[in-house]
C-alpha cells in the first residue's frame, strides 16, 4: 500500500513538473511554441485513441461475459469495424503536390530510407548529420 502511494505521488509530481516546464518554455521561448503545440496535439490524439481502445475492450469483455451467443459477438465485431471506419474518417487525406514545385537537390546519393520523409524532415536530418560530422 505504501509503495502504491509513493508511485502515485511520484507520477503526480512528475506530471506537475513537466506541465510547469512546458508552460514556462511555451511563454518564454517564442520560437518553440509551434513545436510544443504539435507535441501536445500528438499527446491528445494518443490519449483519445487510448480511451477509444479501452472503451472497445470493455464492450468486448462485457458482451462476451454476458452472453455466449455468436449473434451478439458478430454485433460487437460490426460495432468495432464501424468505430475503426469512424477513426479512419478523422484522418485528413493527403493533398497531392505538383511535382514541379518541389525539387530536392542532394550533393550525395539519395538515401532510399529518407525518400519517405518530407523535405523539411530530410533537411533537419541532414543538418544533424553535418553537426555530428
């Protein structure tokens, strides 16, 4: 019991510390506001997906423990596929970019692993490689 209380208090203090640090950095360093907003949105999306998954898990467990009829299990599977489709509808489609607008020029051979990233990410990776070298 004492260990559980210690862990709970540690987690709460950590969350308070990170929240304070985030707020301080957000208001003091104006250049990091965009990155902080992006990461907070990502955390929010992850939490939302966690709660949707937990809700689905509870529905599955409740339906399978209450009844063993296959008809109800199929209804749950249909409900899950409907929720998956609804989640996929939340993802915005990628807009096509005209091929003439972006022209990436590399001094070195083009890395096939980097080709799947956006040009901004490739630039950041190249800058980090230059710093290391």
